[in-house]
């Protein structure tokens, strides 16, 4: 009995471990526990919901695709093939920003101050739910490829910074990579601050 039980347990364990791993196109990944898989033509989705709170999370893995000659063409192709076709959407794309209207989440000003409107807020109806990511104002400094946000309430946040050290991030270049986000000058004719916005114009 022990001889039969041990191989059976190993097989079940192997199946369980294998079920946590997958690949799609050129992507290899490990699936978090308890996520449900939804497959479509060009994308796979993993989904999990907490029924007690209504909170949910889903993430998408897209197949590779070629470029189509420009930002607008790439966006149109992506909207049709990554959103409309796989998810059966029939509406037109609702672009998150329009020309000269930056959708800012945080401003970096020339005087060293910043105004964080909620760079990591996940619940817009309750922006202070997670105090470490709540909106706030304060002063920033740039040191050793990091930008330090020193909030007026005493908290400090460190983010990776791609720009030149000890330089005003509003005047050195048109775009920076700060943390996990791309920041652009508000507009090329006005150097007073740097804001986060969609790169699609």
C-alpha cells in the first residue's frame, strides 16, 4: 500500500506544481494560487475575486505583435486586437488623454516641491486607505539615481530615477522614467514642472 501511495502522492504533487506554471508565446510565467484562467485568441487572463469585500484582480498576458508604423497605428491595432476582439467590446476606444491635457498624478516643480495626487492610489473613492500611497505634498531631492519624496506629513518615498543627478527634472529633458512611470514635461514651451501623463498624444 505504501509503495502505491507514494508514487500517487508524487504524481499529484507534480501536477499541482505544473498547474502553477505556464507559457504563452515567448512568455514563461508562474500563476499565483487560486487565480482562474480565461483564454482568448491573443491574450490569456488570470482572475481572482474576494467575494467578501468585492475586491478583485486580473492580469493579462498578450501575445507578441509587430509594430505598425506609428503611435496611432499601434494604438488602433492594439485596441482592435487586444481589447475588442478578445473581450468582444463593440465601443470605440476612450482615449485617456488629449493633446495638451496632461493627466497628471504628480507634479515636480522647479523649486524642489512636489504635489502627489495619488501616484499609487487603487481606491479613488478612498485615496487615504493605504497611507503609504496617499496623496500629499512636500519636497524632493535627487541622489544616486533615486528621487526622494519627503512628504509634509513626515513620510519618505524613494523611487528610481533615470535622469541626470542633481539637475532640475523639469528642464533637463522631455521625459524621465521615475519609479515604474514615464513623466513628461508639461509642454515643450514651459519648463516649470514635470507631470505624469499618457505618452499617446
